[in-house]
């Protein structure tokens, strides 16, 4: 395991390259640490489940950059749009 301090764009590019290569990265959020991987890669998602020791029947979240990206991967109805408009940046 390699530990990086993401203080510049070079470190962020390195983390992105690791994700693109199928690895899992750990990153800080406002409240806890998150695990990052390519959500479109079955093997990367399986790796997340293994790392977390999580039952495969339990869902995990995926982060998207905006509603347009969310709509590419999920069904977003009018209620979801209204909630997103009210609560998301």
C-alpha cells in the first residue's frame, strides 16, 4: 500500500491512474474516509466489497459529478430531480 498526501494535481493524477488501473484508493471526506474505484468495473467494485468485508447484497454508493452524469447511469424521475435541486449544490 502506498500513502500519498493529495496536495497537488500530480497526486490527484496519480490516484486517478490507480483507479483507471483497477486499484482502490482511500480518500478523506468531510466526515470520514471513502474508498474510491471505477464504478463501471465489475472487478473494481468486487474489490471494494472485499476490502470492506461487505455483503454483496448490500448496496454501495457511487459519486457523480452532476445530474447529467447521474442520468447516464440511473433512472432519475421528477421527484429525484426536485430533491436534487433542493439539496445538492
